[in-house]
C-alpha cells in the first residue's frame, strides 16, 4: 500500500515535467499603439504541414480580427512577419503510444514587426512552444503558440 502514494507522486512529477509553456525571447521590444492596423504573413523556413498552416491562419485571423486588414483600400500601419524556423509534430497515435520516447513536439518562430511605410524593423522576438508529454494535441500546441504571439502584439507584455 505504501507504494501507491509513491507511484502517484512520481507520476505527478513526470506529468508536470511534461508541461512546457511557450517561451518568448525579446530581441527588440514592441510597444503597441491603439487602433493600429496590421497585415501578416507566415514564412516557412521549416517544413510545416498544410493543416498546421491553416490552424495558424485561422487562429491569427480570429485573434487579430479587430486589427487586421482584409486587403481593402486601407493601408496597414504594421506588417507582422512570422517566420517558422523549426517545426516538429509527432503523429497522434505515436504520441499516445510512445509519448516522450517519440520526441518532443515543438514550434519555433521569429516574429518581426515592420513599419509598412518605411519598411523599418520596429520589433523582433522569438517564440518557442513545446509539448514533450503525450497529453494535448498538435492543434492545441499550434494555437497556444499563436496565442503567445498575439498576446505580445496586443499588450507588449510577455507574462
């Protein structure tokens, strides 16, 4: 009977150790301005599946709906360039069956914000998201990654 609490304690440590939130590293700070309008583009330096790109685009459009331009006559103030530099997602079945032994799901992006008129770089930051555990989904990790980017774009805060 004494082994059950020890097992549960160890299982809890392993489970919590598998949770790795997104990390944001600022290269040059961004200070959002109210009522700014953006356009964005995603650049693939790493091979990203079409499904993952669609999830990224859906999430960006949903989270930035109030400040994205749709290509109308308005001119954007800023251009957001999301450069996906590293991308790896385990197959769902592999994640479930093998867990961490199949590697760690991760996405690394460099986000550059430029002035649309001068093409000057205003800010730049890196975002890294990981999921070493068997818990969660690829969609969830991708959405969390985009959410971290949007949070910084809208607030200028990392925490």
